[in-house]
């Protein structure tokens, strides 16, 4: 891509989409809050705290009328083979990631429920293995740090 991580993270959403979709076969995953005002997506997604749209110019199922600017992302996206004309305000988007892993999260736009899920996932990933759990439910952190099973 040629830009450092910090430069990518500082980009506005529409600029990042333009950069990530510069190559004809590239794909980006747009993470959004479909509950935001002005967000037009299929009804079954409207009550979810997040959804992900796969966006690209040369996808197997083309996105008709795909366009974006500083205010919104629009296009006819395919949901289970059925086209739906979507309007996604830029303030509904909280992360954009390329198929190569480059991208950015926009923390001020992340829904509270998603932040809670991220915190829980982080907490669970940091939990010591059950091998280090004592009978009283606490963990032997000394043994965990030394990667030895407790006595």
C-alpha cells in the first residue's frame, strides 16, 4: 500500500475506501452500525449492533451503482442473492479493513455493545489456561508465568 499504519489510521473514511479499493480486484470489509439514522439496509439487520459489508469493484456478484463520498456509501448489495439498495452514512461506519489486513477503526463511532464485546474477548484471551486453575477457582499465576502446572 505504501503508507504507514499511522497515515492509514488518520485518513477519513471515504479516503480510506478510495485507497483500499484502488486496485481493481481489491476488497474491503466495512463494519457498521445499521441502527444509525439514515442507514438503509435489509430490515433483518436494522436491530443488530453491527454488520459487515464486503465492498469491491470487481466482485463475483457485482455491486451495482457503488459509490462513496464524504457523507455516505451507497450501492446495490447482494444479500443471499437478492439485491438491496443500501445507503450507509459515513458516521455509521466504525471500521474499514482490506482483504490484506490494512485498515482503520474509528473509535468514536464504535457502538457501545461492540466495545463491550471487544473488551470481553480481550479479557478471555488473557485468561490463563484451565491447567492453572486451582480448586477454589483462582489461578496460580506464578505457575502460569513459568508455564508450569501448579502443584
